[in-house]
């Protein structure tokens, strides 16, 4: 969804009423933005069609519902917030098609910047000290042509991108679990990244691989293009 106007329209959906109210007030006080609050997640699609927001802010809690909402909204940019930002959570958010994943204690100025970037088409990653195991060590994106992944490495990366675990990849390909880990390690080394989240986002941003033919339709948005950066600010 392209940004259409100077005044950003933001829709907030959070089951915690006092947090949603405080967030809406903070955004309203700090920026020229129209803020819409929706308490019931089931009403979000209707409100999105009616209000046409530039960005939707959704809570990760309860687990799983944010990813379902992302899938329901399609191309509408969704920024997910949580009291804990772990790499496994981030992987699920971005695999579902989320455009940002930030801590609920992120300073308002940083959140506003992320909102504007998400509305403008960027994907924004959580910073190192808030996401465990790796997002702060993503490494610079490299040219796909220079990566020179082997066919087996490419296949494993594509299966990872559509949502399979190492164990599931091993079963599907008829190889050992450790062999899958070795191939993923080699792929990450060649691409200049050092975590599964980084590998997933590099794949998404650079269209490195489409969905594996055996799993078409799973993990929508993984092949979508776009740029990404690390978001700064916030607390541990």
C-alpha cells in the first residue's frame, strides 16, 4: 500500500485498553497523525477497508493472532509490538508478512520513525539488544549473484523461508538433521548473515528464492521485495 497523503493514518489494535489508549495519545501528541483504535481484532479488516490506514499497529499478544491478522490484511503494512522481542517471534512475524517488530517500550520518536518508514514501504527489524540471538548481527546484504549457493543450499533456504523447521526440512529431503544445519550455516556464511531471522529477511528483501514448489501458498509474502534496516531505541 503506497503512502497517499501527508497526514499519516494509523490504526491501533491491542487487547490492553490502557496501553492502546496511551499509545494513541502519545502518537497524537507527537505527530500530525489520525489515530484509530480498534479493541476487537475481528473488526480490524472492516475498519481497514473503511479508514484505509497507512499502517496498522497490532499487539503480538495473544501469540499467533498477529500473524493471522497480517495474513488477513494482505498488502496493508502491519507493525507488530510486544513486551518481549525474541528472534523466533520475529521470524514468525516477518514470515507472515509483517513489516516491523518492535518492543512496546520503544520511545515514541523512534516508533514514529518506524511507522513512517513502514508506511513508505520499508521493512524494519528489531535491534540487537532487544531481539535475542542475532538480529543485531545481521551483516550487510550482499549481491545475490555473488552468493553462489549450491542447489542444495538454495533448496534448503527456500524451505526455511516458507516455514519449515530444520527437522521438517530433513524429513522432506531425506537427509540428516545435522546436514540441514550444515547447509544453512554455509548459506548464511556466503550471504554474510548470522541468524535465521537475517537469512529470512535477506531472502525476502532480495527475492533470493521463491517458495519451494512443494509448498506453494505457504508463508505468503516471503518472496515480496523491499528494503530493510535495524530500528534503534527502546529498552531491553
